[in-house]
C-alpha cells in the first residue's frame, strides 16, 4: 500500500474551502444578478471559467441570473453584412435593419453560447430575452436613437419560477415596447433593472477595469452612494465609469442590497467577490 503525503497545495485548498464556509452560508438562497461582458466573453477559455463559476454558485445554493452584452459581436456582424451605422452623440442609432442584426446576435449567437458553456460545466441554464413572458417593457430612451429602449416595467415571475427549479436564466438585453416593437437595451441598464425587480442581494457588473478608482488611480474597495455622487461631481469618476456607477446607484435605490464593479479579467472573479473576505472589486452600498 502506497503512503500518500499531504501536499502543501492540497492543504491550502482545504483551508480555502474551510474559510469560505461563512460566505457560503451567507449567500445560501441569495439572488445574484451578473452582467457579463468584456473579457469574460472574449475567449473560449474565459467563457468556460465563468460558466464553471456560475455552475458552482448554483450548486452551493446561490441563485445566479446572467444578463449579457454583445457589442463587439454586433459590430462584427454589421460589418460583415455591410450595414452602415449612424451615430448621435457617440451612440449608435438603432434602425429596423440594425435591430434585426442586434436581435439575431444577442438572442442567437451570444445567448446560446453562454447557455451551452454553463451546460457543459454541469449547470442547467435557459436562454431568454427581455421580450419573453413580458420580462422587460421599454419606452424609447431617445427618439433620435431609434429602437434603443429604457426599461419602464420588469415582470420577474419567470425568473423566480426558474430559480425554484434550479435553472440559471441567461438574458439577452432586449425588451418589448407598448406597441409590440423590439428595443435594444444597454446591458448594464437591463441588469440593474432586473436586479432591482428581484430585490437581489448583489449586482455584479463585470468589466475590463479593476474597479472604481480615486483621483490618484487607486482602486477603492468600498464606497457609498453619496461618495459616488461626490466623485462624479469632482471628476474623479469620468468617461465610461459614469454609466456603470449610475447603474449601481439606480439598482441600490431600487432595493438591491449592494452592487459591485469588478474586473472580469481576474480568474474566478465572481467567486472571489462572493466567497472570500477581500472580494474582487469595488462594492457600493447605500449611504
């Protein structure tokens, strides 16, 4: 009989699992809405890692809800089809031909890829769009932008039904207008609105930066809503971080317990945020 020596790495793994116990207990049956975008969608390896993390979350009792983007994929398909885009104030005008491509890419290519990745890791996932079962009702965000919508009503009953069956919803950010038209929705905005409707414990916004930084460039691990407002006012938060932090603030105002802006490039970012003491990004709370 061969004697098995205890490897230091094995011991470290066991210690990590043991230290995670309070956090596993803390998030048992909690709803966590995750906006998937950026690097985590950029390669098969990153997608597989994200899918494994999500399957593990469901396995230990967390109810993950995935909302994804797909901007680069939409741009690539528009280019391939030689569909020209018009921009207003830096935002794409979504006309009817563009909307057909947006829906095809988001509900088809991107959504099915994420569902398949989760299924391959042993999870049970179902692809949806905000048009399904009246999940997201929209009105135009700006008439000049065409079929770009902002959510005005969320009906999360289908998401609760899926959670009861241990099924992970994967949602394309599309919505339906009052007259039956299809709207394209910013992925962060859709995730924040869904998180508020579910009264989620956490909203995780995966991005390609380490978190919210101060004027000196240091990542701030904990912030309040009032601090975010002050940093936007003094210019410390600028550019693309403004809409992300505004999504977080809107979600908090809608009843989400906390929102986190975290680096989707970091390995196992969601697990680090939920199940370790140090987390993985900038957590924003009310106050």
